[in-house]
C-alpha cells in the first residue's frame, strides 16, 4: 500500500513539474476581422515589404476588429519565393500590453519592440524573435489568417 501511495505521489509531482514547462499565451485572444481594399485605401500594401498597422480607432467599417494591440499587415515572401500577405498582432508578446506596439524598422524586414528591444522577423511571415528577451523566452508574434480574393484582403482569426 505504501509503495502504491508513494508511486501515486511521485507521479503527481512529476506531472505537476512537467506542466510548468508549457509556454503560456501572453497575448489575449481577441476578435480580428478586417476587409482591406488593395485598390484604393490600402494600396500601399501591394508593394513587397509594404506594411500598415490597423487599430480600432483607424478602421472605417462596422464589424471590423483589430485584436489585442492592433493588426500589423505585412506583404512579404513565402517559402517558394512568391509574395504573400501576413498578419500579426502588433503587441509585443514579451510586454503583453496593448499599448506597447512593435515598430517596423527602416529595412522593413524586422519589427522591433520600443520597450524591451525584442526584434522579430517579418519578411518570411513567421514572426519569430531573433533578438532580445522575446528570443530568450521564445515568444513569437501572434499570427492571424489572411486570404486574398481579387483586390480584397481578408484578415481574421
């Protein structure tokens, strides 16, 4: 009986310690729904490395939602060398604040957090951290789905 009890306690302790290794979601899940017109208002996104951050105060249609910190839409490259649109939550996952937004650097390849200095790769649409505390903690940018139909880009989660 003691062996069974000891085994049960050791198993419970092992499971508790194993669960502490999971990575927590630092950016809260919030609705994202944007319809972008690549012909007129959002035509700057047509250029490779074109980007724009959409926040709730600068969207113009009812029913559009911009996630936790806003949505960074980026026109980058896919694995086969073609172009693709990517969307990320603009909030730095290390800071986890809706008021601390990453900024796209001069090369338009990286997003950099002005608060913690974390640097994220944007060009290939991954959002992985390459420098700073987010890289040490392995916190990538939260991605959203994109779908292009003609000259309309739909961003959603």
